[in-house]
C-alpha cells in the first residue's frame, strides 16, 4: 500500500465520529421493581443495584428487572438522590418525536373545556401526574411559564421549547428554575431563572383573567410560576360566603382571596402579609378590578406584619370570615409533627378572632402533612374553643392540578362555620 493511501486511511480513522455510548442500563432492588410496576414515577439512587456505566444528566436510562425484562425508561440525573424520573413503564417503547408530541397533547386534552373564556390562567402540565416528571407549564394569558424542578430537563430544553411553541403558539415563554438546579443551569447550560425562551421582553405586568377577575402575575421572579393558580376554586367558594362580612385574609400574598371576597359583597377585606412587595401587588390587583361589581363598596386595608405574631395577640379586632393560608410549614418529613401542631395553633388563634356565625377557611400546601392530619388538626383546634361549629366543605386539588401519585398531593382546604 502506498504511503498516500496509508495517510488517507489514518485521516479517515482520526476524523470519524466516536461510537455512540451503550444504552444506560440499570437494575434495581426488589422493592423498587414493585414500586415501578405499580406506577410510581421516581427511582431513588439508593434503589439502584447495578449500572452499566456512568450516566449523563438528562439521558434516557432504561431500567430492567432481575430477569433482564424491561421495566421502565426515564430521565437520568447523576447529581440528584432522585436518580431517575420515569417517563414510560410497562412494555418497551421508542421515545421518538411523535411520542413526545402525543405526550404533550395528552396533557393539553385533560384541560380541554375546563375553563370558560373568562379564565386565562391555569396549569397546562402538572409534572409527574401528566407524564412530564419534574416539569410544570402554566398559562398566564398569552405568556406561558415553564418551570423545571430537575436538571435532567436542561439538555432537552430546546426540544421542549419547540414542542410547546408548535402546540400552543404562545406570545412568550418564560423559564423558571427551582433553586437546587440554578447553579448547574448557569454553569453547564447557560440558562437562568427568569430567562425568556420565546417572544418579546416583558415591559409591563403580565395580566390574566381568573373567573372574570384580572390579576398580575410576576412570571420573572414571583413565587411558584408567578401566582397561586391552585387556589382558584377555593377563592370562588370564599366569594359565595362573603356578602355582608368583614373579611381577614392572612398570609394574603397578592390578595387573591380578598378580590373574590370583595366581588362577593364583603363590607371590608384586610390583607396581612410580612412582605411589602406582596401587599403592593394586592393593591395593584384591586386597582385592576376597580370597575368590577361591589369593588367600590368594599373597604380594602393592608397591614405589613408577621402573621404568626399578629394572630398570637390575645385581643384585637373581630371578623366574620378569616382565610388562613400559610406557606408550607413542613418542607421535609422531619418537620411534619411540628407543622401539624402549628396548623392547629394558627387555627385556634384565628377562631378566637371570629364573630358568632363566622367562617374559617383553613388551607395547607405542605405535602408532608396529609389531608387527614391537617383536617384533624383544624377540627381539634375548633373543638378546643368549645364553640359549636359545622363543616361546610373540604377541598383538594383542582382539575388542572391532577394527583397521579401520593407525593403529588399537597393542597387541602376546609371551611368551618361557627
């Protein structure tokens, strides 16, 4: 062979693409096998028994049982204790473009006909419960907000963005990132919390409709994706009880419950929150709805205060309806017992501020506190006051926040009349 031919062969060998890595294969513990077969969408690192190679963030990991039969496939996250978020289980399937489009359309179809045109704020995708583990997509009129809770989605961000754009054609798509993945997002994927993925910059507040009321959503840096969409139905229920009442909205944030109460005919609404920013947002929301029925007749007051300390005072103004919707009091399982006690204490203190015939609306967003534990804590607190009361209503998740597995269930709300 000539030197020229040999040199050409060397060039071909040097410039050819490296072979694709073998499929990432995992085997898991017997307990994990059972959980995956039962439909649980999480595989923890402690349940991985064998792994054929190191995995990359966001690649597909195929999980097999002890007999080498396919169990599931999901997104791999080498830095998280929650090692794989399951996308598909059961029979083997190819996760090609058509599969992803169908998965998105399935989530969108679940919301079809849920909302009238006077509601333009709701959840399109609720993570694992819609088959998109660790991913949430919320609508605020023509602006959509994509929130990621795992770094495993970051390598696929452009694909996800394209899917959303082709299916929903939003004016704007905003990226939100949970705190635990913001550092890796910046260092390895050059993206940041509050980044606009599609559409024009935000030069004025994003405004959406909820049952005909107008609200601002702080989509760039507000809590969750910019608003608490999950309380929509409980706000509507408060409206139905508000006529002629003086209403106290504790942990009021941007005044959602307050606006509904005002439209329902409340004499006054008082917002309590430790955040001046939140109270200013509530005032702006009232201004947005100045022309709505009953708004002009309702007195709106705000007070910046620590609600826990405010309620702990032994005396003070009485109200006819009190909304008690604190932030999560149990961020982890070890805080569960203390949170249950705190919910009961807050309820008892709030009840002391209720006039005869008053209504307590108590809510919890702590996933580590079960609905049964929360409802029992509130009812036991009511019993300790030695006042007669009747339960009017219990509520959980709205239809756009479906519960697909136990850990996804966090919201509960109870209405008691005294």
